[in-house]
């Protein structure tokens, strides 16, 4: 992920999360090929799922806090969120995130 985004430090925003770092590469799920996730050390309490994981460097969303298992925390990468939204809205790859939000 750091080679893709040129950074390592990330902050999981509200509700109640502790800043951390991206701890591994972007991984594509074998069971769900469209699902890209990355591990991170941003600790969050129950209820953090769905919160954005924000780049400390750029202030942009890197992904969505999704789960924690055995002290490994996971986020779904923004590329997967965008692909799912495009699929749900039935629009092609040329439609931007801003355009998709307007369609909602």
C-alpha cells in the first residue's frame, strides 16, 4: 500500500480510534476478488467499523475500518469501496466519486 500511496502513517477517524501505521501490503481477497484490504495498527473500539482510515500525510481516505482479528486490524481499500459503489449504482469506470455521490 505504501508503494501505491507513497505513505505509511494512517489515522482511523471517529468513533474513538488510535492512530497507527499500515502494517502490510494491499491484499486482494481470494474468495472475493474485488475486495482489496490492508492491515494496519490503528486500534479502534467496537463500533469503529465503517469509519474512514485517513492518511496523516494527505488527509485523504485510504480505506474503511472493517475488522480486527487476533490483534490484526483491517481496512477495505478505497478502490474496493469505489468499485462496489459503481456496481451498485450500475455506472461505468469513468464516473467519478463526486458524480456517484450526486447520484445517491
